[in-house]
């Protein structure tokens, strides 16, 4: 069964802020993160899944965490990405 996977797209300029906010769940550098990110996307596609790249902005993510009371971590970043895509769990 194919799934639709939302992948957050983070700009190189905002990556350090996301890295500081989310912590060690993101790679040390943007280039490392982008490499892993692209590998995960290709793996999902090879498995027949659909990929949705969703642009996320740091300020929007921080506001999401603040208003929902969520802890800033990788899972919350994915939750935010899903919400931004307009999907419902």
C-alpha cells in the first residue's frame, strides 16, 4: 500500500536556527541533512510512495510550538509539516 510522506523543506539560511531549536535530531550541517533528506525521499519513491515536499519556515514552526505547547523536536517538526500541508491525521 502506497503512502504519502510529507518531507519538510528547510532553507539553508534557516537551517542553523532549526538545528538549534530541534537539536541533535537534525544533522550537524545543512549539506549532511540535505543528503539524508534526499536519500529518504528516493527510498520512499522506490517503495512506491508519494512524496510531498512542504516548505517550512522557522518563525512559523516556533509559533506552532508556542501555540500548541509542543516541545521542539523532530516529531513536532513532522507534525507541523503535516499540518502545514493541510492533512488530517
